[in-house]
C-alpha cells in the first residue's frame, strides 16, 4: 500500500473521557476504502488503505487509548486506574504527519493493550483488540516489498507476532463467551462462534472447530452469508484434518 493516504483521511474530534482533553485523530473518510476481499477469519482487505491503522483512539495528553468502539466508555474505577498507572508513565507517540506508518499504528495498539490491562477490560475487548492487532501484523507483512533487504526475516517476525495475537484472541474469545452476553463487540453469537471456530482450526483444535461450524450451518439466527463462510471453512477444516492424519 504505497503512497500517502492523506486524501482518504480526515481529523475527527474527540474528548478524552479520562482527562477531558480535546484532540483529533485520523479517521478514514466514508466511502474512501474499497473492499477487495475478506479473509477466512473475517479480516477485510481494502485497496490502497488499511483502516486498521486508524482504529485506536489515543489521547495525546493522558495516554488513555482504546479501540474507537470502546473509547468513550470508562467507569469511575477505570478512570482512577488509568490516571494512576498509565498517565504518569505515558510519553506522547511520534505519529505526526499525513498518515500512520505500520510501526506507528502498532505502537498505538500497544498503548491500547496497556490500557486494557490496567482498566481490567472485559475479555471480549481484549479478544477484539488482539484479533485486530493480528490482522494489522498480517497487513504489514503483505505490504512489504519482496526485494527489500531482510525480507524473509521480517516476514517471519511479523508472522510470529500475528500468530501470538491470534492465540490471545482465541483464548480471550473463549473466556468471553463463557462469561459475557451478546452482542459482543457489535457481533452476534453466530459471528463470534465463527471467529472462534476459525481460530480453533488455526491452532489445531479441529473437533471444537468442527462442532462450532456445524452449529452455525444449522443455526436459525446465522445469516446466509455467514453460513456460506462456515461451509467454506468446513471444507478447509476437512483438508487440514486429512493433511494432519486426523479422522473426523
């Protein structure tokens, strides 16, 4: 994704719920991101721009940061924890310029992770943050020039980071489903089940994956599109089980 995305972005105004600072953050203009494809784990891939880079809203004054979906929601006790444990150690990130690089975007995600831990966020928030971080590492890898020096080593490092965050997402989603209600991160139960099923497949938990995919395919509440994705994933699962010598 070479070149500047300045024409596809604008500065959206926010008020920090922790320190009441007014600031702006880069946001993708509506209609400026053209969808190319959707990966099996529901990561959307767009032409010429990566919206994931702009999903973290970060206050440059106190260091409170979170995914845009969760940013406004801070309880009084979370306010206290962030003020005491994040703000004193926060140093503003060097992300000035027309656009965020992948490294700058990932730095913003790391601050959001620190906030999630400190404020004891729900498992679902940790899961969604982990999943989006994994997707951003994947996007970063796909953006690399194959002729660059150290290409293979860089790819390997990014793949390891992606897998680590996918593992976190898997573990957090499983915990969230057992403790929280739906909708979860704006997703209904079949959608979350689907993501867990795909992640289970990724980590070799084939029988859990198969069970969830079958549940989606026969569900009355799952959309036709999601059922089609579940059928495709079921075929991929069968191939992986065969390659691994595992019988259904």
